[in-house]
C-alpha cells in the first residue's frame, strides 16, 4: 500500500497565505499551489489512472478553488476543502466521460475470497493489470472509495470527512465497490 | 489474452491501485494553473463591500470625478453594462429580493440572528418604510416613501449612498451589480450597487408595486393602472417579461385585474397575484397562460415550494381570509386552511426541506402547517396583528408584528425572544446574521446576534436614533429548566472520551470507555465503583473508524446483558456474572448480519433489538441471538439513518430516522413491523437519540443541544435546550442521565 505523506496545515504562514489569497492575492495562491499540487495530483491519479486526466482534474480543481476561495469561511479548513474540490473534480471528470460505467448488483455473487493467490511474479503483474482494467469500468463513486482507501491508503474516517458522509457509509460503499470489482474482474478475465 | 480470474485479495487490490513508482507531477502543470488563475476572477468577495465603504469615505470632489468617469464608461459601453446582469452573482448569505428568493419562500439558507437576537441599531429614514430590504455583502438596500433607495452598511451602521428614483411600494431586487426597483414614475429603475448611480430606467407606462422577480436572464414585473393603487378592483394589470441584458420586453400579457403584490417564479412557471383575487400562472419562457386560481378577494404574494403554490387570500373585512395550496403544474387545489374567524392569513414562509410552512394571521397567531396536507403542527398566539410574511432562517422563525419583532423556535413555536419596535413593520429580510425590517414610522431596525449587537456602535449621525439599549426579553420559557444533580467529566473517570451509557437494573450506570474496550461503572450518586474489561474472545472493539466512541449496552431483567461490539460487527451476550455466554453477527447486509451495529435494546417483550446505523434497519433477535425479523430498512443502504430504538410494553417500536431529503422523525412500528404512524416531522435535527421514559413517554435528543419529551400520542410536551447533551437514558427510578459532546456524564433532577 502506498501511503502519501500528508501535508499539514500547521504553520501560521499557511493561514496567512490563505487569508491573502481569499482577498484576491494571486501570488499567495500560487504559493499554496506549489505546496499542494503534488498531493492533489497523486489523489487525482489514484482515481483517474491517467496522467492527462489527473492534469485536467488538478487544473480545474485549483481554478475552482481560486474562484470560490472568498467563500471559504474557516481558513484553517483550507486543505480539507481543497481535497474535497479535487475529489469532486475527479468525479465530475469521470461522469462527463462516456466510459462504461454501471451500477453492478452485488447480490448475485458470493462473498469475496480472501485467500492468497500464490501467483508467480509474472502472473501477479498480469493480475494487477486485470484489476486495473476492471477498476476502470466501475462507477465514479466506486472508483473514488477504492482509490482513496486502497490506492492512497486513506483511513475510512478521512474519506468520510472528505465525502461528507458517515464512516459507516464509506464502509458500505467500499464493500459494494469491492463486490462490483469482483464481478467485473470475472468478466474481463473471461 | 484469456486469463484465470484472480481472487480479489486485499493485497492484490492495494498493489493494483498503488501509484506507480515513478509518478511525477508534470513540470508545466504548475505554470499552467498559475496562468489560469490570473485570468480567472474570484467570486463575490467582501472586497465589494470595502469598495463601497471606501467610496463613501472619499472627498466630495473625488466622488464627483469618480462618478463622472463611471458615467463616461457607462455611456461608452451600455451593452457592457447590460451584460453585467449576466450571470447573476449570488453572494453567500444574501437576500436578493423580497422574501429572499424569486420563489418568495421566505426561507433563508444562511444564518439569522438566532434566538438570542438583539437590537444592533435603528436608523430613521426620511419617509415611511413599507417595503422589505434586499441584502448582499453586508449592505441593506431599502426603499423609503421619500422616493429614495438607501444603502446601509450593516456592520458599521453607515449609509453608503442614497438614490432618489421615486420609489415607494416596490421592494428592491438585486440583479448582478444593480439594484432594480419599480418606481412612482411608471418605470423600472436600476441603480449601481457600488455607486448609487442610476444605471438605466425602463419606461413601463404603469406602476410596478411588487418586487421585480429575477430568473435566468429575465426580469418579471406585474403592473397596475393608477386607479388601482389603493387596492381597489378597478383598473388593469399586466405581467411583463423583460430581457435583463437589453431591458427590452420579451413578452407581455394582460391580467384579470391590477397587480400590486410580487410575482413568484420557479423553474418554468411564473405565478402572478392580482388585486381581484385571481392568481394566474404563466409559462415563464413564452407567456402562455397555464392556469388560474381564485383566492378572493385579494391575492397576496404567491410562494412556490415543494411543487406547490401557496396562495393567501387577503380579506380586509376579516371574514373570508384563507390560505390555499395549489399544485404548481395543474393549478388544482391540494388543500386550504382557514381561520375559524375567517381572518386574513398572510403569505407564509415555506420550508420545503422540512415540509413545514409558517404563516401569520391578522388576529395575531403564528401557525405552522404541514406543506403536504395543511395539518397544523403548532400554533403560537402573539397577540398582535401580523400583516407581513414571516421569515425562517436556521431553526428560527422571525415574525414582525405591530410593535415587535419575534423569534420563535421553528420546531415548537416556543417564543425565544421579542424585541419591541415602533410601528407597523415590513416583512423581515435576513442575511449575514442580521435581521432588517423597516416600519411605517420610518425606522429601519437592524437586529443581530449578541456578537453583532455589542460590536456595533451607532454612528454619530442625525439620522441615527440615540444609542439603543437592547430591550430583548425572553417571554415564554419552554419549561422548567433541568438542573444537574452531579456531573463527571471524562477526565474525572480516567477516560479520553465518552458517549454511550446505560443504567443497569441495579441503578448503576455503565459508561463505555471505548478506546480501552471497557466499561466504567458509576453508582447513582456518580461515584466510580467498578470497571470491567472483557478479554480474549470477548474483547471489544468499540472505536469506529471515525474515532467516535461507541459501546451500546442493554440489560435484560435477569441481569444478563448485551453489548454491541460495533467494529467487530457482532453482539456479545453476557450473564449476570459477566461471563460470555454467546455472540452473533458478521459483516454484511443480510439477515442477522451487521454493517455498523450501533444501538441495542432489550424490549419489555424479552427480545433484543439491534439498530444497524448504516442500513437504517432494526433487526430483532431472541435472547439467544436467533434472528427473528427486520423492521424498517432492509439491505438497502441509506446515507443518514438512525441510532437507537425504544420499545414499549406492547412491543411497539419507535425508531428515529431521517436523511436523504427526508426530515428526521420518529416512526412507530407495530410488533410485526408495520408502520403505525410517523411523528415529529420538522422537530428534529441530526443526530436524534431516543430513550424510554418510565411511563411510556419518550425522551429524544436532537442535534447536540435539545431534549424533547414526547408523550404517548407523539405530541411534544417539553423542550430543553442548551444542555450540551447527545444521549440520554432513564434509570430504573426515573432518574435522567446524559452524555454530551464535551465529554461529561450528568445526572439531572427532572422538573
């Protein structure tokens, strides 16, 4: 699992930059972009899986953040707010693409196996490709929770906060998403 | 390539979705974003306010020069000025038009001054105020019968500008950077919000007494002939759709009579009230008439909400007043509500989210009705004429009566505060935490919360009333207050945080120490007498991923007890000696499974009820864990759900639930799971937790600051607030215990 280093919002300087940026100081906002772009890009890539899509999502997300920044009342929540904008932008991008996105019934299949695959290194790589292929066919919301939790290693509580839903909801969405992924995995490997 | 289907292990999933080893941010992305933001304007900011204030501070000569420059710019670029109208900027916490929005709902998304509102300042304007202000960016734009629109900075009690456009009866609307208002000169005037300069005037050859309605790229106004100004039934009226950018008429239609109230518009439908008691609906795009509805003798401003149009028939005689709910599409009556007296009901504030509307009557009552069927939820007599529509913000309904501004609890109608005023007021406008209302005596009252009210020193100005001492008084306390018998903080008990507790049959109180997977046990006097931490197979995991401390425990009459081991998705059963004698459950949505078992109750029927927070269902088991049935929910997931249940002596189950647009409420189920009734709509805020009282009544917490006592008929009998509690339980002797957000266990003396 990859665990990204989290960028904290600890310094008074950050607070000042956000304060300045929300009153129209583009230089201050640029400095905020510099320290947060990598994290945003990694998140976008985890969800979207292509460089160009991740670029697009980041570009749009930071522009949206700049435009909406005057509406951010609690500057201490800038990072969480920006995170949410990035994720929402990814979701918007996925939904705007005419990719094969379906809601997959989870009732028709048994529980996921938790056994070890015992595959060779070559087979393991092929398995990973299949999973990524299947992942690409999931709905936007399913991709979001899987990417954030299993790709980025974010805790359920953080995802809940990010998406504005209870932790139980995230657990449930993860459960459904994994079941859906299994279903598609069977199809793509058939 | 055909490939075997790999088992989807967690390891495989994480490897597949891990970011590539070489993932670098593209070099040019940073520069590309930087370039984009320099081309992108920010949304409406407090800077606009500062510009206005700064302008007001400039010396007269500079102001004249600046105005001249702006005028030149205006003349040179009329089309550009027109384009300022589009798109409509919507500042946060704005009240852009009469009743807040074009649908005239009277419900404000932002904060009002709250139940502790107090007078911030009062200003006299040089004329009666018979209209409602528009508010944006902390500035109120209010018309007075002297013919001027006045821009007042609410934070500083400073008049930024006034513009004489011969306004009288039309409440202003904000359209982009313009204040648009109907005038006595038979035209529509647009004033630049920043400068107070007239941007344009559009002749209409008729009076516009209502507030212009703004929707999409159009303005809509209703007109009346001169002879109808006093509300007589003579004269003619028209409805005019105006292209906002070009100020040209898009379409115009005759009305069955003159119209001096405001148009409401929502989506594609425009509803126009007339002074002859007929409301007419038009297709907003084309002007095609859709339907008519009679509300004799005089139709007040319509309200469009929740697929209905609320039409109040005003009757100066006080004999035929009534309020109708009409289907927006068909124009058919859904229900109507009339006073026994037949006295007039004025246009309501309609909260489609909670499904409740709030209306005032000329004989001084405020009534809350259900939007669906018009059934009365509560009634509060204020004893003073209510001639202006109320306004709702947050959980408070604000009502203007002759002589007072009132704040009522929207859930119960309890009066939270009243502030005396001088004269007959207009409908209150609310934004940015302020309530602004004018009176026919020419005084503009500005109310704020305690913070606003103490921080504003009225400016030294001849137009400002003497420094006012807030005269607010709480006139109707809800019930006798609850008093602590004792309280224990989490620190007192050696705990990090606490939430769940329950009272055992022996009168001891078990408080879950979730991070340690144990219980701290207090006696009825609050002394810590024991701790208990199950180990081995019975070890508990009570900390949810969001770090909330869980750990519901339920006691059976024989001393055995059950623990919802939430993060293990199971229920553990212990005997009275605290020995594990059974467990059941696994993760999943199926019968007998749990996603997040939150609440647990042993009913008087000897059955165990487990509430699964994430599927909004109650699963019923026998005492040994044998699955019996599911009540409510099912396998479907709901975002917001419920927390715990109360089971009465007859096996009726009371479940609090809500979310996804469904207001929080309590549903009573029969023992077989069928719904008996639903109660408490519009009362509750999430989270709602229930506890059974000793005589069949239910205690329900709402949010983190309210406690309701609900009788066996579902009626609220008492309300307490400001207790900082989230969960309550009632002990075997009727004593009330709570835990609260700040991590304190309390025992209360019941009044």
